[in-house]
């Protein structure tokens, strides 16, 4: 007789309505770039480097910088609303 060992799937189930991605900007020139820093140690360094290269190449109208309270928490809804209202494109990164 063979013993069975119960196994569990750690992935769980996610129920979410599909949403279409935003359309891509044809050009970044003159757009307002929002940068969301997740407060991980290297994220700021990575984001600043990418920001500088993109700014040289594309000439943003403005660059707005935001920080989450903690890398382990979602950004506050108020912060996301502010970012959405004041920017045309947004960049974020995780850099461990």
C-alpha cells in the first residue's frame, strides 16, 4: 500500500477583471514624467540614471518624483491619484 502526501499549490487564485493597457505615447518630448520610487536601496540610483538618459534623449516638459512609504506596501490611493493627475507617463522600478 502506497502512502499519499498532501501537497499544496502556493500560487493561490487571483480573481481580477482584465483591463487594457494604456496606449503608448508616440513621443516623450514635452511630456510630464512621473517617477515612483519604491524606497528600496538601489531603486533611487537606478531611477535617477534612467531618468537622466531619457531626459537627454527626449526632453520632458517636467519630471515629478514621488516616494512610497515602504517598498513592502502598495502606494497609497491618494498618491496614485496625484501621480495620475499630474503626469503623462510614469516610471517605477525594483532594484535589489
